[in-house]
């Protein structure tokens, strides 16, 4: 597989690794999402000023309002964080060229 294909596979595996904890395997509960974020996105969580950020993220992304995130609802979180990280990357690159 290519590097991008491996990254996509890893993203899917990470999602499903955490989604099976409550026996469902297809969605992330608030508890599962929190654990995923604590383990996989600790830097993001540490920089947040809102102690209820996981609850806010779940509410914002949960399009069908079932208090869970399926993979499709989870992807905007990954995309949004990736876009923010890419902006930081570009700023760092710009500064290092000066």
C-alpha cells in the first residue's frame, strides 16, 4: 500500500479500536470519544480551555443526534484538526526560510 493508503487504514483502525469498547463497534460513545482523544490527540486536549470540549465536539459533530459518532460524523474532526495543523506547518516553514 502507498503511504496515504496506510494513513487511511490507520485512521479506520484507530476509530474501530475505540468504538468496540461498549460492544457496538460502529460508533463512538462520549466515553469512547474522550478516551480516543486522550490517547490519540493529547496535545489538542491539553491546549483547550473548555473542560467540556469533548461534549461540545460530540454535540457539534453528531448530525443524527444519537449521542454517538459514526465514522462519517467523526471524519470532520480529523479533517478540521488536519487543516489547522497544516496551517501551523506552513507558518513554521515560512519562519524557517527567513
